C-alpha cells in the first residue's frame, strides 16, 4: 500500500471538493491539515410562500410535499486517509 505525501492528498481533497461544489454542494468547513471537508446541500425553502399557496388553492400542499422532499437538507463529511482512500460520511444536519 503506497503512502501519499501531504501535498498530493491536499490536491486530491481539493479536486473532490471542487467536483462536489459543481454538483450544488456548499462548503461548511474545510480542514486541509486533517484532509476533510464538511459540505451541505438543499434546505433553501420558502415555507411561508407554500403555506399561503396551500391555503389559497387547497391542492398546493401536494406540490409543497414533493418539492420539500426533493430539496431536503443534506450534510456530509468527505476525507482522505494517509493511504489516499476516499471516505464519505452522511451526517445529520
């Protein structure tokens, strides 16, 4: 098993985080010394607007539920160990 130096591991972390941010993830915390990064996605939701639309139309509640499930808040930690292995851990937000 080959060991990577710190610079190579930092570059791998940078590339992975860059790819994830292109997919809509936002960086919450990044620690290059520990080679890990916490990212989150979703959760941008205007509940007030959906309450008003549901009260006005009575059917909008279905759309509200579907949209909320598609945009649920997600959080994950990505990291690399000294051997260069990628780890991804889903977290509760």
